C-alpha cells in the first residue's frame, strides 16, 4: 500500500519589508482600474465566465492592485494583509462581488465551492467598517450553517483584519459552559460570526443587539433559506431592523425556490453566476463508478486503497450509522482513518479536524454535516461512498477538493438502486466540463415524485 501526505498550512504568510510595501502600494495606486468601454468589461466577464443579472452593475476589477487605486482606495492595512497572506490573483467571484458590495448593493452570488467566496464578502465589509465604533456594537453579521464553517470564516476574518483593530466575536453552540462567552458577547464588537440557532438563542436571551447591523451575509445561503433553517433565519431578519441593511447571499448552489425567497427579502439585488449555475469547479476530475451492489462499494474502496491513494482523502456517507460501519471496516484493514459526525462531541470534532489538517489522519469518513463546513485546502480525493441525495449535496461534497485553483479528484460510487438518480449528477459533471458517456446523457430525467424525494433528502433503502 502506498500512502503519501504533505501537510497543508492554512495561511502561508510572507515577510514584507516596509519599503518594499510602500513601493508596491505606490505602483498599485497608479494601476489602471477603468474599462475603456462597456464592451471591454463585457468581454472581460465572458473571459472569466462571469454572468451578471440586474441593473446598474458595477464593473469587475482586474487585480488586487486595482483595489488600492483611487477608484477603490482600499485601506493600506488590508492591502498589506492581502500581500502577507499571499493572495496574489483575485478569483472571478471576488472580481465581481467585491465592487458590488462596495457600491452598497444587495448581492446574490453563486460560485463553485473553493472559488474564494469568503474573501469576496469579508474584504469589502472590512473596508466599509474601517475602524471600531466605541458606542456601537455589531455593524456586520455573518451567518453560516455549521460551527465548523463559522470558525473557518472567523480565522480568515482575523487574518484579513489584522492591524485594523476591528473587533470580531464568534458565537457557536450555546451550552452551560458558555456563560463566560455570553458575558463577553455583551461587550462592544464590530463583526459577529455565528450559526443561526446560536444567534436566535442569543437574540431571545438579549445577549446581542442587532439594530445597528448594516451588513448581513448568509454563507451557504441555499441551506439557510431551506426549510430546516428558514424559521430561524426569519427571526434574524426581524432582529436586524436598520433601514440601511445591506444583504449578501453566497452559495455554490441556488435553486429557483431559494432565489425566489432571496428576492423577497432583498432590495433590487444584483445576481452573479460564476461558470455554469449549480456546477462544480473545473479543477475537479469527476468520475462515476458502478459497483453493482452495496457489497461492491466496500470492494471498490479496498481496491482503490490497495492501488495507492494520496492522502488526505475524504469519504462521504449518508448517515451516522453508515459512517460508523465503514469506519470499523477500514480500521480492521489497518487504515489510518477517523470518522466525524453529529454524535461526536464538540471537543472530539475539533480534535479530529485539527488532526486531519495536520496530516495525522489520512482518511476521514464524514456525513453531509461536514460537506459544507470545512475548507481543507489540501484534500486530494473525495469519495462519495453513498450516492448523494441532492444535486446540492453532490456539489458541496466534491467541493472539498480542487479548492483555490488546486487540482482534485472525486469518485462517486453508484449501484443498481441509484440509476434513477444518476442523471442529476451527470448534468453537473457535463456543466463542469467533464467527459460523460453518451448513454448517461440519454438517461431519463427524474419524475416529479423522485424530484421531491431528492429535494427532501429521503434516504433510499438499499437492496
């Protein structure tokens, strides 16, 4: 068995000499930020696969140096942080989203996982807030569906805001051990990053005051506007009573139903789509593998490992019980493997995540809980051991690899029982630029009943 691993650092910081920075800043202030005409901006968007929908859409920018020019006048501290963290080239979602948020417009942004959405909303918010307000608390609110994603966003925000003195507060699951944090949350902060359930609890307990919030971001907005979170999200909207509230919704997938809901709470939003709507990034090599039966999945996975895998590897299953079963199978085979799911405690999940990041764990089995929550920049392979039950689930699962321009691979096992559901994944693969066999393209689409099952995520029984 051949296993290799190279630990990935979350942020590789560069040492920047002050004289060197001053020189680069002066050069940036002289950079050309203006498109000569509408056609030039249109051609630029086409080149970078940026589609825009709405009125009075601001032009995209071309480079981070452009943001330091008089047209945008980016805070030098933020610009230096970009250079320090080695953000060299903006991604398409950043090129178009940042000018829209800076202009004060509501935004609905659809871009593949791993395409840089977090920076796309953090940077313009930090630029707008400028510095702490001593008498005002919480001017920006960022909501994500999982605690892991909240912590990930917070890490990015703290790196980007270094030196600005802006105060960031993170609220996650409320427990009896949170009394100290609850007391801390009553202090003055500029930015709040939290999950919807934790925030609703904080609102009811009067831990937070959101009347001054002028930036609201929903990350993984399709999930937060789904039935499971919609009631909580409505309560949060009601608590953000400022007449100057600007909303930005980001996700890799937007259904027509979610778009309709979003439009109902937004003010003349601009909508952007990067690449094909509801598709995966082109940096992911996608593969479908027929295993025949459930037993065939285990055999296929063992063969994959025996042939040699390059960790880190993520394996997705559809339930906690399935995760536990597969974990015991692989442990018995002597694989360096762990499993993460909702039955694990907060401490256990944190330890597993950190160990996986550091390369101490080579193979991690997870449920869909983790598909949206983690940014493992170095994941080389994602295996869908159980067939994803929705298009969104498939996109978010495989999006754990191929991030930030890196190459990745995703293998999806399917059995005879999965054939009726295959077409939905095949369509995503085609839209993402993958070669798909003709017979798969000719498969019948799902019936109305099957589509309802897919949307609701009803677990299908295996033969």
